[in-house]
C-alpha cells in the first residue's frame, strides 16, 4: 500500500514537472523565434508578423504533437508502474513461499528449481520493463532516471537469486553427502557381511608361524580398514544436514550397534590370534632349542659302524653318562612343551607344530632309548673292562713272578732238591690259580663280545699271548718238577719215601676230614676253599711220582725179599688211600666249582637288584628336585613304571630265596650258610623303596595339582584381563557417541564386577606362588614370581583403568548428553543469528539508521546471550576431554571448534555490522548534508525569485540576481550527479525527497531561465 501511494506521489510530481517543462519549452521557443527573427532589409512589419504567425502555427503544431506523445508516454508509464507493481507482488509471493523441510532432498531441489525458474521469469520481465522504461523515459533529449522500484526489484531479485543459489548449493551438497553416505553404507554393509563371514569361518591354518603372522597382519590391516570405513561413515553421517540425519538416525544407530559388536569380535579375535602367535613363536623357539640340543647329542653319539676300542670303554661310558644326564634335563622341558603345544593345538590345531613336536618326541625317545640301552651296556661293560684289566694285571704280575721263580738247580742233596721242588710246586699252584683268572677273563671277554659294540682284538691278542706264556711256563715248571722228583727219588731210599708218603697221605686225609661239613658263609670263603683244594690237587699230583716209585720198589722188593710184609701192606694202604684222596679231591673241587657258579649267579642277581635299587633311589632323589609341572607329570609316570618294575623285582627276590634253598640242598659235603641276611637286606631295601615312591607320587601329585590350579587361575585371570583390556581398547577406539560410550561403560562395569567376583582366585595366585616358590629352585621361583607380579600389575592396571572409566561414566554420559543438546541448540541459534545478520545486511540501505542500530544492538545482545552457552559448552568439552579417550575427545573438540568458529564468525559479523552502521551513519550524514546544501540553494533561489519586483526599473538588478542564482544552481549540478551516483543509489528511503528536490531544482532553473527570457524579450521589444 505504501509503495502504491509512493507511486501515485511520484506520478503527480512527474506531471507537474512535465507541465513546467512544457511551459519552459514554450518560452524557449519563443525566445528562439525572437532571436532568429533577423530583420530582412526591405521587408515590412506585416511580413515579419506574418512570418512570425507562421512560425507560431508551426510551433503550435509541434507542441500538439509533443502533447500527444507525452500523453502516450504517460499511459505507458502507468502501465509500466502497474507491471512493476505486479512483478513486485509476484516477487513478494515468491519470497514468502517456503519449502517443506520434511520433504526429501529431491523434492526440495525440485522446489528450488521451480523457484529459480519463476525467479528467472521475473528477472526476464524486469529486464523487459527496464528496457521499456528506458524507451519511455526519454523526452526531448533529457533523460530521467528509471523508477526506484526498478532498482529495488533488481536488488530483491539479486538477493532471492543468491538465496536460492545458496539453498540450491546447500541441497546439492546435502544430496551429494547423502548419496556418498548411502553409497558408503552399502559398501560398508557388504564389507560388514564379508567380515562377519570371515569371522564365522575358521582361518586356514598356515604351515609356519611367519605365515600365520602375515595372515594376522593382513587381518589387522583389514580390521583397521573396517575401522577406517566406520570412522569415515561416521564423519559422513556428521556431515549430513539435520533433517537427513534425523531420517537416517535409526538405520545409522543400528549399523553403529552392529559395528560395535563386529569391532568387539575383531578385537577379541585379534587379541586371541596375537596370543596364539606369541606362544606359537615361543614354543617354536623352545622346540628349536630342544632340536638343537638333540642334534648336538646325536652328533656326539659314536657311529654304530665303528666298534669301540677296549681302551675307550671307560670314556664312552662317561660320555653316555653325560648324555643321559642331559636327556634327563631335556625330558621335563620336552614334556612340558608337549603339553603346552597339545593345549595350543586343541585351540588352533597347528598341524605343523604338532607334527614337529611329535617328530621331536619320537626322535627324543629313539635317542633316549638308544642312549639308555648303550648306557646300561657301557655301564656293565665298564665293570667288565675293569675286571678284565685287573685280571690282566694280576696275570701279568703273576706270570712275571712265576717266570722269575721258575729258575732252579737240579743238583744237590735231597734236602736242597726238596726245597727246589716245593718252590716249583708253589709256582705250579700259582699257575693253576691264575688259570681260573684266565678262564674268568675269557668269560668276561665273551660277555663283552655279546654286546657287539667293542673291538676286543687287542685284548684277545694280549690274552692269547698270556695263554702261550702260561702254557710254556707251566710246561717248564712241570719239566723242572719231574727232573727234581726224579733226582729226589734217585737219592731217596724206598722206605724213607714210604714213610714220607704215609705222613703226606695222613695229612691230606686229616685235611679232608676237617673240611667235611665245613661252613661256607660267602663267596670269599668258597674261593679260599677252591684255592686250597686246587693246591691240594697240585700237591697230590706232584707226589704221584713218589707213589709210582714206591710201587716200582714194591715190585722189586717183593721179588727179592719176601720177609717185608709190613712194608708191603703199608704201600698197598697208601695206594688205596691215594686213590680215595684223588677222587675225593676231584669230587670236592667239582662241588666247589658248581657252588662257585651258583654263588656267582646268586651274587650277580643280588648285585643287579642292589644296583637297580641304588639307581632307582638316585632317580627318586633327582625326581624329588623336580618341581615343575612337566617334571611332576614325568615323576608320576616314572613312579608308576618303578612300581611296576618293583613288582617284578620282588618276584625275582622270591625266586632268589628258593634259589638259596637249592644251593643249600645241592651239597652234602659242605654246609652252605643261609643267605637270608642278604635277601632280607634286599627285601628291606625294596620295602623302603615303596614308601619313597608313594611319598614322591603324593608330592608330585600335590605339585601337579598346585601347578594345574595355578595355571587354571592364571588362564582364567588372563582371559578376564584380556577381555577387559579389549573392552578398554574398544572404548578408547570406538566410543564415538554417547550411546556407544554408555553401552561400553556398562560392559566395563560388568567386567569390573567379574574381576571382583574372581578376587578370591586372584588372591589364590599369591598363595600358589608362595607354595610353588617354596618347593622350586631359585630360578623357577624367580620365574613364578615374575609371572605373578606381571599378572598382579596387569590386574591392578586394568582394575584402575576400569575404575577410571566407570567412576565418572554417569557424569560423563550426562555431560555428553548436555553437550549434544547444547551443541544442537547452539547450531540452531547460531544459524538463526546468521540468517538475521543477512536480513539486516539486506535492510541496511532501506531502513532508518536508528532502526539499524537497534537491530545491531539486538543482534549483539542475542550474541552475548549465546556467549554463556558457548562458555558452558566449552566447560562441557573440557570435562569430557579429561575423561574420554583421545578419539572421542578429538571429536568433542572438533564439535566445540565448529561452535567456537561459528560464534567467532558471528562476532566478526557483529563488528562488521557496527562498522557498516557507523559508515552508513557517516554516509547518510554526508548525504543529508548534500541534501541540505541543495535545499538551501533551492530555498535561497525560491526566496529571491519570490522577492523580485518585476518592473522595468529593477530589470538590471533582477538580471544580475537571476544570473547569480543561475550560477548558484548550476554549481549544484555536480552535487546532484553525486547524489544520483552509485554511491548513494541504494538509499531508497531518501529517493522521494531527492526526487522532490530535483523537481524544485528544475522548476527554479526553468523559472530563472523564463525570467531571463522575459527580460531579454523586454529588452528586445524596447
């Protein structure tokens, strides 16, 4: 309505201006006619008046034509103003038309396109109106400015076009972000399905730990890619406009929830895989170390193809003893490693590692069996070799002594010859005694030969050499004895010989009678008896020549002298006794040798049992020092084996008792002492072994139970801590919004409660640690303490981190929700303020400056009101940054930065608005000063024009005043041009006043020109 009134006022002013122009043009034409009416010589006044009338008629005709054109312009002007008004109404309708924010982006874009099309049509109409206005606004060469409504409409169209373009760009960007988001959602859904499928199916087991590490690295990279896709998806979701976020909130929340579950599974799988990889590598290193040790042991084993020299038996036994000791140290570690690998294989089914440990076990058992077998063989062989060496030394020493003592003289009296004969007989006895040593040595060598391990050619050659020496020496001794016997017999009378033989036979008979029923307590007594009877047999054999001599003398004397009957009877009796003595000695030697064999077998069995008991006792002592889990398991296994062997040894002991009975009953000549003492001693040793085994089994079972309980609690704690650490990592990585954080903190609370519920088991770790440390050696105890301390530190750290997360969680959730609400509220308020600022910017050239200052102050007050909320959200952000993980804190900081930057931008807008208002105020002051200056000039001209007296007397004075006024007004043309320039073109509110001043200005100039014309006409007429 105001615009319409303003248009009518402008039309009235234009009409008045046109009348004034017509009046001025008439005066101008008249003056021109007068000026150009040159007096022609010879022309009369009538001709001049007639010419003047013709010109006046022509001028009137032209004037009528101009009037018609002017009326036509006026009609076109009114039509133009009507069209401008319609266009303005159309633009106002277009400006007030708002789209539905709940429509889709495509519908909003379609709405904006329609708006743009209508705006383009309006712009085309405005261009057409502007061109049309430029054609109708020109009159007699003088141009008038286009209606101010044209500029106002142009500004409105420009503003609407900018608004529509901005809205279109915003919608295009929102559509692009939405399309990118939806496309990423589809890609993420496909990746999510693929990832879930990968998680659901088992990972193909690699053949090596390096390949498994590579697969794990690929899996971690894939998980990082999924996390990166998820973060990108969240960033894209945050970039969406509020309506689109609201539309896709449920879908995104569901996807976020599933992503959190997926991330939990991926983290758990990664932690589990890293744990498996770590222990796999650890087991592989330990297995390689065992393989290296076994290879080193196997390299030290002598080759089977090469027989061991006799001199190397002792060193070989020491080597195998050392290798056996090393195997004893390796075995618990191998057993423990086997248990751990079996546990790993139950979880991971590592075929390669399982095959490797199986191969190593088989290799170990093969090497251990070979070493134990060879060790036992070399142990026995060492004993045999020592016996052989001792026997050889005895043989060599005895042969040397006998060789020295075998030298004798064959001449002398009977006493000297008897001394020499006794010496030879003593040498023969010693040679006979070492024959048993030789036989025993042969037996020992044969026993060594049965092992097929030793090269005995050198010792056999030595023994064969000794045998040759022994035979030659014995032959020489026997030859010497025969010579000495023959010489003694030659020098000995027969009756003296008979007397000596009678004494010798009585002595032998007495010795035999004394030995009848002799008690044999042990093998040493038996050996002494054998030696006595062998010496006795040597003496008997040596006196055989005397018997032969007596028999020969008996034949001779019987043929010569028949009176010596007593002597003959004595010789017969000696022969009878001699035969009995020889047979009895032979029988007793056979009996003693048989008993010797039985005693040897008995002693061998006793010694075997005793050695076995001592060996098992030593093994039990060693096993008592084993306090590791694998050692305890091996102890139980070995105890079961020893118990089984103990049963068989007890059966051997029972058979030994019956064997002792057979030994006692096998001889009627000698009384064999019962070996019950030895058997009882063995039985006592075996009986003492049983409680030691049982005690060790109980101890090992207790240690094994402690270890199993300790490992069970450790694994349980390890699982709880691993899951809790995974949850903490998940909170630090994926808690990007308050819902995820709240859900994660609830899970963290559950883990903390689970840790508290297992507090007793955690305390039991320390108890088991002390118990096991007291039982183990220093190194193992240190290792156990290290593991316990590490678990305790992890427990304390995880508990502390969970408490740090849970304790402020409720407050953090509340603050985070308040932060989100404040963030959304501030975004809306800041957006409203920004829109308000643009509105003020558009109105600053059309509103009063005081109104602009009021709006600026209102804008500043609203901005100051938001300062408190910005400060509050800053406090929220600082509190959240103290409690939230770095990623979430960075997001919070980014959101606050958005608010802060937008608020700072609005502060800059406010400062710019104040600057613009001050500048506008200054420019308006200049504008008003210009208007006042122009008004003063016009008022001065009007006052002077009104005060002039139009008389002939005042013409000169009036002419002077008119010229001065004309100069004054003409000097204001630059001022008028500046007021009409682009500098002040946007001051639409002053356009009407300026237009009125311009009309008055034009009127004054026309009036001055008219009066000047009038004065000139008057002067002309005069």
